[in-house]
C-alpha cells in the first residue's frame, strides 16, 4: 500500500500481482470507492475511458481558437498543445501572435530534459501558462533551425503522452492543418527527409516552373494536387522532393517500413527513444473530437486587418530589427518564409514603404485564411461553429461535454 498523487489529488492505493497498472495510474485492489483517485469508481472509470481523447480546435486565422481553448481547458481539466508552424520559433513573438505576457516564464518539465545532449539538442520542449492553463510547443527552436513536420510530431507525441499520463485532456489548437493531420492520422511521407540542397535550388522558381518540374517527374502526383496546394510554393517544393525520393527508392519493402514507422501508431514514443520519462501511450487508438471555427470572409478580413494594425503598434518592426541585429536574416532563417515577417524584407531593403508593406501583409493574411479553409473543409470529421452566431460558444461546450463524458447526443 502506498500514498500517491494524480491530477493534483492525493489517493491511497493497493497493488496486487496480476492487476495491470497504468503509468501514472496505479492498479487498485478492490472496488472500494474510497481508494480511487477521483473519489469514486465512476469517476475513475471516466478517467480511464478518457485516456486517449484528444480535442482539436482548428480553423482559419483570427477566429479566436486560442481563447476558446483556454476557456475549455479550464472547464475540462485540459492543457493546450499548439499546432502552429510559425509559433515554434523563439523571439518571433509579435508577428506570430503568441500573446505571452512578460511575466509568464517558459518552463521545461523533467521529462523534456531528456532532449538535452541527445539526437537533436536543438529542440526545446516546455510550456507557458496563460490564465492558469499550460500552453505547450511554443518557442521550440531558434529562427535559423529548419523545423519540419517530423520534428513537430515527435515533440507533440512526447507532450501528449505526458498530458494523458497526468489524467488531463490535451487540446490541440492551431491553423496548421498539416501538423494536426500528422498527429491524428500520421503522414506516410514523413519518413522522407528534407533535401535542403534541392530546396535551395528551387527556392527562386516561380509557381509555373515548379508545376512544370513536378509534372515532368510525376504527372500522376501533379494531377492529384488540389488547387490550393498547386498555388503554394512550399507545398510544391515538398511534393517535388517526395516525387524525386520515390523515383529514386521506389516502393521497396525497406522504405515502406521506414514510412510506416513514422506513423502515430508505431514503435516507441519520442520520450522512450530519447531515454526520457517512462510514459507509454495507453492505446494507439486516438479518440479525437474536431471543433472548427468559421466566419464569413468579410468578417475575417476585418478582424485580420485590425490584428495587423495592432501588431504594428505593438512593435513588430522593432522585433524584426532585433532579430536582424542578432545575425538572423531573411535568407538564413524563418524570417524569409513566415507570414508577417517576410513581407518586411523590401522595407528593410528600402524598396517599399511601411504603408505598402502593411497592405501587402493584410492581403497575404486574407489569402492564408482562404487556404486554411480549403484545407480544413476536406475533413468531414470537423464540427463547424460560426463565431458570428449567437451562443456559438455554449454550443461548443455542450458538444465537448457530451464527447468528454461519453454521453450520447
């Protein structure tokens, strides 16, 4: 018999031979409700049932995803996991909209210290707290690190395991659909390593040139791309990269196995690979709930424009100057391919005025919101909520509550 703690609640347990215990949840000897960590057998069963539940809040930029996530985290004992491909960069705060107060300090938990000195010491996993809610996977790398979806999935797996282990609900929040897909479904091509030499060669090519190159290498792959991806240079470059890799290695069993092993339902977790905390995902079957936030284009454009103006007032130009002064440039870091930063290159090169830059930034944000919607609308699992409608947040809470407490609709 020993005294343990789980989810901030102290409890008394007995372990006996033959009873399967969980990491973070010890096995129990009898059905006496007094020994269960949440006070009753019923609540204990709810905790076990919810072990692999994942709430996903997605949608286009400027819909208030993070604010909703914080509110839901407070109601459902949750923690937020960011799914934003730009907020992973340190010191790029204002333009990416991290909205972290100066008083909030970055904390690295014990399990994440396993990264130090291991295979990739560039990655820093930790969390901030906003309104008492932990927000993970911000500020993972320096601006000049070439972060990719494989890096993200490794970090996300590690954090999700830890959150589940502590009996809390992970809430995946963001507008980077590819990152969300990597966590929920896995991505077979994640096993294809980036070809940085090829990317450099293609970095100055037009969209038309990239499309022609892809069609020459793999006409079928080119045909399957949707219109949004066909207009996205980064997606085109990555698709060319994968097409070249596939042509070189073919479909050998060795490489099929490598791709399969990158999926969410395979092998040891990132924490185990790095010799970190000894947590194990309870089951490979995720139980996700998708909540999508949406509004009319006109409503979103007005919000985006207001937010752009606010970030200019908050000192984005000075933030970029600071990064440039510390050796980062538009050519050697994420400054060159990140919305809200890349637009300023011509301003610092004295080729455009601040007014022109801000207007271009707004248009780029509008275009980005449309691309995000195109991506997410392909996912039929998303429950959509129009943020311009009355009591939309109350409706979200009811849907989440029914899912989380296993109630039927």
